[in-house]
């Protein structure tokens, strides 16, 4: 077997919570090891014995306090990030409807600040997004199921993507 097929892979979820035309983002604390100061959706690692949907529901409640059920959750896409980070990532992106913008746990968390952003401003704002969002946010908003593979450089910027939609 060739070395190019031997990679450490992490499984994760990124959730794009929305209410009306606004999406909830986490601006990560500068002290965080991964993506400090960057804006991202809500999420984290899939735990052992857990599936992607259960992880999405758990992470949403842990990080925001919103209690959601599978009927609130829509699979938006499957994303593979190769390179850049210490491990490659296989992630499911979810679009999750919440009933209001009153974040149950408040807007300040151990991971950073939770901020509501109008969908039309996400890609054209002063926030420093994790780079994969720049490549697939329109698909997330439109509700198009997509599959994306991205090669990430040492600067954590995406150098090349391959996106397909169903």
C-alpha cells in the first residue's frame, strides 16, 4: 500500500443554526489551538460510538443550549479537508432550524462568542471565516446537498476544491 493512502482522519460536524434569515456563528477565542479568531458554525468531533446526526444534535445543545430533534436538522453536505491541519477531516455539515435568536446558554462561551449574522452578509463581512465556508455557504443556504473535497495549505487556506451537488 502506498503512503498517500495512509492518513489520520478525524470525524466532525459543523452545524449552521438559523432563525429566519440569520445564521449563528462562533467566533473562536484567540487562545484556541484550532482556528483562533476565526468564525465557524457550531460543532465538533464525532465521539466514539456516535453517528454524525447524533453528534450534530449533541454539539448544538452543548455549545448553545438549543435542544433540537432530527426534524429540525437537514444534512447540507459532506466535506473532506485534506492537508493543512494535523489530521484530515471528514465532516458532515448540517443546517438546523431553531425557534428564536435567544441563545439559551448566552452569547459568550468557553470556545468564543456566538454571533447572529444575516445570510446575505456572511460572505461579505469583516469576519474572518474558516476558509471552507467561503466555498460552500451558498449551497448551505440554498439547501442543496453537496459533497466537497478540499486541499488545505499550511496557511489553512483552501488551495483547491471539488464540489458536486445532488
